[in-house]
């Protein structure tokens, strides 16, 4: 695969960003693409490693990475796209927002820089759109069966695409004004421009998929109606229940869940909300509680809104800093410090900090947050870590706005879940039998609603495989 000595001859090319000064003035993507000849060299770096860990261990979709790397190196772009499409329904999205576990498991990562798999994937797909290769593919014949998909996030969209191509009538129900789920309303435009979603959804509509937006199942439409109208139901609502912060003063004005902030910003940018209707960080001292990707998105959005200052506090210990290009825990995902483009734009980060309570001068609006530093002690008997507050390390900060970005715990236990009667597991997610079947006949579930908060690429894989399970069920009826 690739050029036999390519990994020796060519260094990894790092993708460049717009300058910080320029990119914080807008919400558009700011990553520059690699020139075609440079991308061919990057494809040439893919070595004939025998066991492609990128494909077999790193990628939940099982993408045929060595094959399309080789085809890019040889300039056979359409064939590269055809290989990519065999396993991935939305490479234009994973090429932008997937954390690329394929690269950390790349064999080159044992002692040097991995292949730029994510960038190659993205540019293959954008080339396909530019050349007009991506066209609607309606089914050759109709199966006569119908499926209702609840939720239009990554799992729902993937399942819809696969099941429509199998000939089923597919209706996707989304409670938000537009389809896309967290990809549209949770992820900022500077990471994923919404025109990318619109471009793909338009193609799906041309294939015959029906999107019914602004519809809440259990309120606007009953579960009983769905059961009578469709041969199968697939639940792909995601893990919509955010993890809350058990701190005093949680109910003060100025303390919000991260998604409330991010979704409002995205709706403002698309023109469906005015600036006065959203949570604004302009001129405010902002606190972000939680050190993950959602917290990073809050940082980048706050900067663009004109925040006065931004703190991001994480209760877990600071990961080890790693400056080398190779993976110290190959082929596994390494537990190392990661600095996002949003962090580079301006943010003070600290680890091992517990948020104890919020306070207010008038009893209504947030004015200050109070913290204590913590350490994690390993318990040999329980084989687990236990958090301990460090005496004398209490401190406070003047805060006007606090965003809780501590992840999501399980699917929302709303009227839909209660009405449809599916069994839940001990974590509060929808319980399935391992083949996406729930405890209710004809009802399936996939994505975050089943596995909880996870990577977007895992949700895509879930949706793809769930589509096969639903199709098998329909063909057996």
C-alpha cells in the first residue's frame, strides 16, 4: 500500500489553520486543505504493514483505509471515493469532527507520525462532491415496508440512508426545527458548517427519505399512531440527558448546561433566533466546568461572542503532556493532554479542581464561583481511584456565566420512552439484545440512546449496523 519507502521519504504534513486573529471573527470553518500533490505524498506514507490496525482496531466503521490511501497516492480519486463509500455514509462529517482513533492506531504511530488519515478522508469526499460523483441513489425497487426513525443525529441519518437504499419507505422524525441532531445544534459552525449537513440531507430527500422536523413523538404524534403506521421503529434520539453539577447555587441565573448555550448560538447563526434570545458571553467572565470537547466548544463560542475572560476547570487530574508525534500507548487511544484550536484562541485551563458552589449578591444572578483543589488516591482494595479535597486549597473567582459541560449520561426518559415501554439498562440507556432489538417487538434502538455519550463515528457505525438488523426483521415478517 502506498509507496514502499514513502513513510521514510515524506514527513507528515500538518493541516494549517487561519490565524487566530482572523478566525475568531467568524463562525466558519478555518482549516485549510492540502494541495493535491502533497496529499498524494501523505497517501504514499501508508505502509504495507500486514495488519492494518487503523482499519481493524482504530476505526469503528472498519473503513478500508490502506486501500483508499493507496488509491489517492496513485491519483485514482474516484476509486478511492468508492472504497470510502463502501463503509462510511458520511465521510464529509467524520473527516471534520471525528477524533481519528485510526491515526493513533496507525502502525507508524509506534515510533513516528501517523498517516494523515482524517485529512485524506475529508479531501476524498470533498473531491467527490466537486466532481459530481455524489448523486441521489434511490432504491432499485420498493420493499413495501415502512420504518419510522426517531432522531436525526448520526445514527438516525446513517440508518435512514441504508434502509432507503434497501427499498423501505423511511420517515425521520426530529423534534428540532431542522435535521442533524447535535451535529447541527451542538457542534459549532467553525468545526462543522451546517451547509455540509444541508447538502447531504437534500440528497437524502431526493432519494425519497421523508424528514418530519419540529415533531415531538409522544406529544405531536402518539406512539400508538407510529406502531399502527409503520412496520418497524428505530430509536436514535441520542444520549440527551446532560450530567448535572451537584453544587449550591445551581439554580442561579447565569448557570446553564453547555448545550443550551451552544444550540442557541447555532440557531442565532442560522438566523432562527435573535441575539437577544440567546445566552450571550459578550463582556462576561465565563467559567466552563468540564474539560472535554463540549467544554472546548463553549470556549471557542465564548471567544467569538466577545467574552471578557474564560476559565475551564476539570475535576480529573491533568493528563500527561506529550510532545512527541508517536503514540505512547499504541495501538490504544492515549491518555495525554490535548489542546484544541479553541484552547489556543485564549483560555485558562486547570485540572484537579472541584466546583463547590455558586453565589450571588442579589440572590438571583451569578456573581462568583467557589472551588477547592482535589487529588485522586488509588484504593488498592477497591482497585479504583477516590477523590479527596486538599485542605486549605479553597478559592473563588468572579464569574458572570457558568456552563456545565460534563457530558451526557443517558437517553432522555421522556414521554416517548415511557409510552413505547422499552426496557432500560442499569445506566438508564435503552436496553437491546446485541442486535439492536429492544424489549418491544418491532422496535429497535441504536447510537447514543443505547451506548450513551460516545464518539460520533461510533454512532455512525451503530446506525449502519442497525439498518441491517431492521431490514432482516422486515424481510422475515
